[in-house]
């Protein structure tokens, strides 16, 4: 027990001593008789209680106890366990644990598989058709009191655990680890090196107790391309390899696949992987100039920064440079530079329906754009030419482009443009007129001499405006590209998690985009996250497809997924030692196997003692009864003094 005054200071002690001295003087000055003795008693009580309340003493009682921590044993009751251990052998293990621990701790037995339930050893029958490790891990996280002993083969269909557990978990692995999932591709990427060579890089997991040489074959769909040998040391963990490709024929291929040819383990499906082609294969851009201006040269330059192929067609006199018929479908974007610029141009523009090709376009109305033609163009699209103006104005950037510091860049406006459609992407001049109008996939630019701003900032070694224009143009260009979705494998097992990634993602409203999974027994939409990936699984076997939708419209490629059902619990053999070891490591526990568990439980049978320290604090200020007693004593003393006439 410890004792201290909470209100302990020189000032407080001085007051307490003063009260005691005054009380003592008054105590001694009273005449001695029966009544004065009673008065003395109440005075002593009241002063003592007041001093106690003032000094605020605190009593701290400490108690230390040792108690036995309970142990919860969780046994895997799934069908795969029957391929790795007999029921009698497992019961023998349980009896050994009970024999050495039951005198030292209360034991509880749980079975898990389809569900988690309390049980006895005679309830073990290895009949659960799945192993629900997700629920089991949640159970471990919630259990902060008892020691945990897990007995399992660890066979499951999801990634390794990342959970941190509050208590130590000792894990007894069941089954031959050499038969488990020891080789698995993690990722594979094709990219172009700085020397313009093609290189394929891959990573795979290798947890095996011997060295090996893997034969890795490369296929284009089902057509064999090349084979490479890779030597891997035992228990390497993560292995990285690369394959050089000299043929640029594969630069645009999206169906390349790696397959391990000379090794088979418990999960043959992840011994192959789809290669992600990281090389962007963009369509060429068509630039059509009606009346060339200062913008034309600048446009050529920035378009070549966006694509390796730009076709420029313009008039020489009244004759087009290229009079041949144009296959517009091969272009990824069309840029109209002061086009149409005449009545004939406008008629051809309408006749060929160049605005209805389902190809994103950018129309630039330059400083020499014909005002009457601009009015005719506005009749086709969703903008109005309000009036003709010639004045220098600054841009009012929206939230998308606010990071570009160009608000002080003045530019000429030759017409005040309005629109009935309020698109969040639109950019306005300071007078409220449109500078950049976004209409679905297309962009109209009414900042007539925008190239001048780019050239002007170059004098001051600045590049903000140029980056702004390229970013804006790229947003239009990428509208014509489907967002690429990619999965590592097109074949998975039922209930196996597979990761879907999105690449070359153009700007879209996240709230309007969903992943659609549909096929034999499923047709469902899933919300995507801002990491542009989603993890999914399909329960029933069959053939399915995966695609990305925006407002119900397809905006991606479609990926086929085949779900196989034969990887059921009853067919699984071996032990997933990596997963079981991760549980033990993440909980500061031990990984054991059938050969060493017995020595461990004999050695550590009495280590489950928990020291518990109890603290009980009594603070006088929490007890108002002391103050009330002091007040009552003072009242009684005052009454008695009045009665005998003594003040």
C-alpha cells in the first residue's frame, strides 16, 4: 500500500498546522465537565475531517496475482486434412497436448472449416467442404485472452495473411510441404528499354527445399514462341527473371503468356501467367488545317509529342495536299485547325459527317476563323456565338486544371461563346465566355491564339502552359482508347481470389464506373476503388466475362474468365507452409510440424502463467461523506456552545 497527499505544499501544510494550533488552544480553554468533553470531541472530529479534505490524501492498494492462461485449440476439419493425416493420428496429437497442458491451463477445442464451432475430439470427421480462413483470422484478432494452438494443412485459395494478432499463435502444420503450392507466378510485364529493345520481366514465388532449373515457355495465345531456362536456389522466396525479345512483332501483342513447363505442384493454374504489355500502342492523329495560322506549327509539335504518327492535310491554294480518300477509322483523334474555314469546307464537313465518326476530335477556332462559318458550326453543336469581341482576357481554370499556374496568361478572344450545357470540365474567360468547351469526347477551343501563350512562356523558361495544353489534348486523345483491364490468369478455381487491374485509364467519374462480371451463373456489377483495381472471386464453375462500364456503356476490353471446380477440398494434398508460417510470425508464435511439436509442448508446458497486477486507489475527494461529517460536527459543536453560553 502507498500513501500520499494530493494537495501537499508549504502553504497547505501551514494552514493545516494553524488550524490544529487554534483548535488546541480553544480545546484547552474550555472548562472541564461532561458537556464540554462532548464539545471537545466534535471539535476534534470536525477539524480533523476538514484537514483531511483539504490535504486530499490518496491511498493506493496494489495486488499481484499469477493465473493460468487458457488455451484454445483450433483444428482444421476440412476434407483436405484427410489426405494429409488420419483421424487417429490427429487425436493422438490432441491427447498429447491435453496431457501436458491440462494441468497447467484450461483447454478448449474448436473445429473450423465451413464454420467455427466448439467441439470434442470425437467430433472430428474431416467433412467440411471448404476452409474459411478469413473468419478464422477474424476470430484470432478478437481473441486477446487465451493462448492459441492451430492445427491445419493451410490449404486455401487466397493471398497470405497480413493480419497482426494480439496473442501468440503456435501453428502445427499438417502434410508434406513438398506437395504444396511451391511455385507461383506473381506478375509479368513487357516493356521497351531505353535502348529500344523489348524485354519481358517476371516475378515468381519459389518455396522448395531443393535447387531446381525451371523451363519457362512464352506463348502468343497458344502459339509457342521461345523457351528459357532459369536456375533457382532452394527456398529462394521471390525470384525475378527476364527474357529478351528481338522481334518488334510482339510490341503490340496483348495475349502473351508465360508457362512453367517442367514443374507441377498442388496448384498448376498459377504456374502460368498473362503478360501485361506496358507498351502503349496508340493510333495516329489526323491534323486538318483550313487556313494555317501561328497555331498550326505549334499543333504539329505537340501532336508529335503525343503520338509517333501524325498525318497533316492542308490546302495549297484551293487544293488539298492529299486528295486521296481517307480511312478515318485508323485514326485515334482528329484535330480541326481553322477548319472548316469556307462555305465549301463547311459543306464538305457536313457531307462527310466528320463529327459523327465516333472518333474524338478537337476543333480550334483560330484568329482568322471566319465569323459566319463559326455561326454555322454552332448550329451543329451545343454552343452559341453570342457576339463578336476582340479583347485580351485571362483564363479561369476549373478544379481539374487548377494546379497549372497560368491564370495570369492573357490571350485574345474574338467571339463571346456560351453553351446551355454546364460541363464540369469547361474552362471560361474572365468575362464568362467559353475558352474551352467539352462536349462528350470532343473539345472546342475558342482561345484563338493559344500558341502565343506557349511561345511567350518559353522566353521565361517556363513550361506550365505547354503542359496544360498537352494534358488537355491527351484527355481527348485517350477518350478514343478503351481502358485496358488485365488479369494474371484467365483460369481460376472456384472461390479463388483474382485481382483485376485497370491500365491506360482515361479521366472518368469514379461514381459512374462499375466492373461487370457475367456468365453462366452470375451477372453482377462491382464498384471500383481509386486504386484502379478490384479483388474478386466466383463461387460456381463455368465461363464468365469481365468488362468495365461507365453509365452503362462499355469502356474497356472484355476478358474471359474460366472457373474450374475440381480444386475442391477433397482433392488437395500437402501443406501451405508459407501461409501457416505467416500466421505464426505475425503473432510472435511458433511454427511446428509433426516431427518436433512433441518436444516443444513438453519443454513449454508451464509457460502459460500470466501475471496480473491489480491497483485499487482510494481518493478522499471522491468521498463527500467526509465533508458532510465535518459540517455536521461543526453544527453540533456550535449548538452545544450556544447552549452553555460559550462562544
